[in-house]
C-alpha cells in the first residue's frame, strides 16, 4: 500500500504542483505579453509576435519543468494560455495552438522524464509554436481569418495594413524564427538556472 501511494505521489499532480503550475503560468503569460505586445499593436510587425513572446519565456518554462517535472503540468500551462487568449479576443487558432502544442510539449518533455535539458529545450520550442497557428490560418484562409477577427473587434484598416505587409514566404520566417528564438531563450534559461537544474538532477 505504501509503495502504491508513493508511486501516485510521484506521477500525479499534488495541490502544491497545481499551485506552482498556476503561478508559473501567470508569469509565463505576463512575459509572453511583454515580449509580444510591441509587435502585436503594429499591423506590419504583428507577424513577429510569436518570436517576441518566445524570447522571454524560456527561463520561466524551464523553471516550471524543474519545479514540477510531472505529466500534465505543461498541458495545463498550454490550456490556460489558450483560454486566456480566447477570452481576450484573439483568433481561435491561437488558443487551439497553445492547447495542442502544450499537450505535445508535455509528451516530449516526458520522454526525458522532464529531466533532460535538451529534450526540455525542444519541448519549449514546440509550445512556443502555439502562437504561430493564428498566422497559419491567416495565410491558408485569409477571408475566414479576417471575418473572425473583424467579429472580435479588429479594425479593417489594421487588417488591410497586415495584408499589404504579408508576402507568401513570411509564414516560413515566422515558424523558423520562432523555433530559433525559442531555442536561444531555452539555452539562455539553462545557463541562468544551472544551479537549479543541478539540484533537481536534470541532465544534459
């Protein structure tokens, strides 16, 4: 019985884990906003919002993984991010992107038992792609995307400016740029949190 209880403690999220996840999700959202808001308000630069958001959140994400290192914590992060973006009027693809990629990132981090720095870095790169999905829909279905955003309160003039500044190759730049910035952010976070990682037994 004691063995089973111990196993449950190690694999399930405790109340403390949920509180920790909530706190770091709030910080993750704030840092995401800080990094992306300067791009989002400009219709020409808005396409680079995922890159800005990915720049600051790496250390926060890695510290969350270090503190909890259990299945579902990252999924909860992605779920809450998706809900927040949805209720604030962002495109539904942004919300689904974070929810879906949060789940994928959780699975990937779990491959290394949440204790492998390289795999955790890849995991962060994947969840950072959540912010890209709204632009994927923008390029695939521009009319549908525009209709949704107009209903959400975006001005037509803003969308017209976006359309004028969106060459067909830009989506590849957004995706690759987000991956590169996220990788850098996770690498920098690893340097900043080296002592935390060593204490938690996280390997290279």
